[in-house]
């Protein structure tokens, strides 16, 4: 597989992570913005790099097991998180703790946005394509686009406040719906 093809796959896979980073970036408090954006980019990039490797190692036998439910998993995770963001923005209450930086939330978002990368890894195994270069490129592109998306989200959050946090929640739900509909329709 040529480098341009792998780069295009990497950009396509990283779009969900970038959109999620924008949405979550809107909710980061001023004292944790840089740390939060960097953590999101690291988690998203790492998971996007590891999932194709896992898919490649598990091969096509695993494809049949996850293909039937991967879209439901991503949909439920993103819808739950998006709904929580909308609720928090609408409640108008200041939060005691900042859930936007929790390890649990970062893991959930990283898994939800990288499930498609698992399928790509399985596809690369079927094509007998070596995995290390594609995985590194996918992870690197996702890191960079998630970093840019998170910083954009922070700027939008600064300018528009809780309205952007609610919009970020709506975006997460929309991404979940898009994943669900595209898998059910296809």
C-alpha cells in the first residue's frame, strides 16, 4: 500500500477524534486547557495507532465478531457523553470537579473514536500489508488533528461559553448517529 493511500486513510480515521476534541475542548476550564488538549491528542493518537495493530494481530476472524456491534458501541458511548455535556451546559451550575479531564472519560472517548481503526487493521491483515508504518502514520495524524481540534474548541469555548459546550455535546451525538446510520445503511 502506497504512502499517499495510508495518509488518506489516516486523515479519514482521525476526523471523528478531531471533531470530539473540538467538542470537548469547548468545556475545558481555563486552568486545564493546555493539559486537557494535549491529553486528548495523546490518547486519541495512541489509540488510533494501537487499534489497527490490534486488528491486524487478531486478523479477519475477529472482524465478524465486532462488525455486528462496533457501530452500536461507538453510538452509545458518544451519545452518552454528548448528552451529559448538553445537560451540564443547560443546568448552568458550576461543576465541583472537572470531568472533562478524567482518565475514564479520555479512555471512553479514545475507544469510541478508534473502533473503525480496528477494522482498518483487520483489512490490512487481509491484504497482507505490514502494519507498523500505517499504524504510526494513523497515530501521528490523529494526534496532530486532535491537537488542532482541541485548541479550536478551546477558542470557541472562550468566545461562546456554555453554548459551545452544548453544541459540542450535540456534535458528539451527531457523530454517534453518523456512525450508527452509516453501518446500518451499509
